[in-house]
C-alpha cells in the first residue's frame, strides 16, 4: 500500500469514530485534555508578549469585544476574534508556560487540535458532543502520525502533525471532508527545530499558534477549491526531517481500548517534559543545603540529552536546560506557570549538575522516560532517587481532582474556573458551544 493511501486511511479511520464505543474513561480523559489545554492557554495569555500582541490585534480590528467576533481569546479581558485568529492567539499563548499536555513517544497534540476545534465549535454554535468527537478523532490522527514517524534531530514536534489532526477536527465540526482538510494542512507543514528553545527565541511559541491557525484555514481553503498534496507529509517527515518507522500505526483498525489519547500525559512542572522525571526524583530527596552540594549527577536516556546544556539567561532557555531545571528543583523553587524565571543562584548551582546516559535506563525507552538523580555533598554523603515516569505520565496519571486543581490554578478565577470546567468536562450536556466560555452568570467573562 502506498504511503499517500496510508495517510488517507489514517484520517478515514479516525474520522469514523463512534462516541458510543469510546470507553467512559477515555471520554473523561478527552474532557480533561480539552479543559487542561484551555487552562494552559489562559495562563499563557498573562505573559507580557501575549498581552501586547492581543492589544495590537485589538487596535488593528483583528480582535475585540462583541458578537461580530466568533471565538474567545482566553485572556482575562473579554476579547474575541475570528476563529483563525483566536486559534493562533490561544495556541501561541499555550506554548509560553510549558504546561501543555503531550503524548508518548513524543508530541503535543492537545494545543494544536483542541484550540482550533474549540474556536470553530464556539463560532459555529456546535453541540458539545460534536466538539468532543472531533477532538478525539483529531488527536487520534496526530497520535498515529507521531507513532508512525520518527523525527530526526533537530526537528521539533510542534507545528506539523498537530496541524493535520487539528484540520481533521475542524472539518468534522463543519461537516466537511476531513481528508481534504488534512491534505491541505499536510501541504504546508511548519518545520520547527530545537535551537530556538535553547536560545530562548520566543518566536518559537508561534509554531503551535500557526499550526492551530492552519487547522482552521484548511477547511476554508478546501471550500474555496484548493487541493492538498497527498505526498508532502511523506516527503517532509519520511525523508527530510524523519523516517517512517511504523507504517502500521497509520492503517491499523481503530482500537477503542487503546486510542491515542490514552497515551497522553499532563504536565505539572513548567518546563520541557523531558526534564520531569528528574524533577520528580529530586522531590524524593531530603531537603539539602545548596552550599553543601558538591556535585549532582543526572542519569537519563539518550532522547533527553538534548537538554544536557546550560541555560541562556532567559526563562524559555531555562525551561529547556536539564541542569537548570534540576537546580531549581533542588533549591525548592516552584516550577509553575507564573514562578519559573531565570535566576543567577539557580544558574550557579546548575553548573554543578552533570548529565549522562545510563544503559539500564536507556533500555526502558520509549516505554518509560526514566531519570536517576544522585547528589554528593561536601561532607561526603550521597543521596539518590530514581523515577521511571513522571507523575502525570499515563503510567502514573494525575487523578481527576489533580487535573481539576491544576485547571483552577491556571484560570485564576474560581467562579469562572468552575463554570468552564463543568461545561468542558460534560460536553454531552452542552447543546451550544457558543456558551462554553461564558461565566457562571451567563455573561462573557
């Protein structure tokens, strides 16, 4: 079977999903993914760059208040925009704080699938059940692509497969052909690289914004008669930026007990997910006087070695430095959306952190994402801990209450959080998604 046919098959299989066959636990998880993604976007909208960008868009007439704009921008002001623009702003914001959900072996489907689907469902006044089905299907497409293709470093997992899954979700809400939308999104992949993360180039936060925007635009282009290429994705990620390692993942029958979203993880640390097992290992150590820390050894898997670098003096780069993140954890600094900042004393301790691959841990990858942290003190003591998967990984999942508490913290408004959480986690009971983000009093937040 040709690879273009495999892509078509993957979209057709996912888009044929029947909610009646989806297990209750997976329906609940889908609702949590939707809510968590919106909450992370809301937190990202508090960043100075996003506040200024939304203000610029408002002054240009691309966003504002009132019914002429179809979709909510998740900041604290009552700003709305057309679905394409809202998708861009919300997904870009969701990249800032590094708390967006993801899946194993790699990828972050939620921010690139949920955000355009929500913007479209809100503007179209779609039933919540339609949104839920579309998100599960779009997530499935993205999960299959990330499973089938192995990205070649320095290719980064934002901006390409997520756009394809997002385009499928949007097309399903609009009752358009998801294959045409997927092909169009696949024709214009955003090829992202890790360098920007390490340098602290915050323009990288637009990768997911552009993918979400493309996901909405794909159906509009299809409606206008544009055609997509069935081979672009194959060339971009099967030859240039990766290899096709598991073609069966694209054509396998739908497994309702093993949908892609069942391999999702939720993040509780505001840093690259590849550092989270090490952070959790530090959490198992006793409190240590940083003055007495002589050396810190972090053992992990080869996939995480891209983070074995010292941070540039900015928050984004710090979030992608394993030595810096481990040092912050050792110093007891909160690694949360609003508290992760570059600090000189953390950077100084990070210079004492060494990272290497351990063969016994490497043997567990990709089934696990382990890390072992060993701290040696100046008085000759040694302390160590190992974590095979960070808390939030699907093998050590967050409880429903933990996801909810994270969401409430991210939204930052208790009444609004209760109203939004109640609707997004009970979409069968939402007949009109244009009311999804109203306050508890039924008015715009």
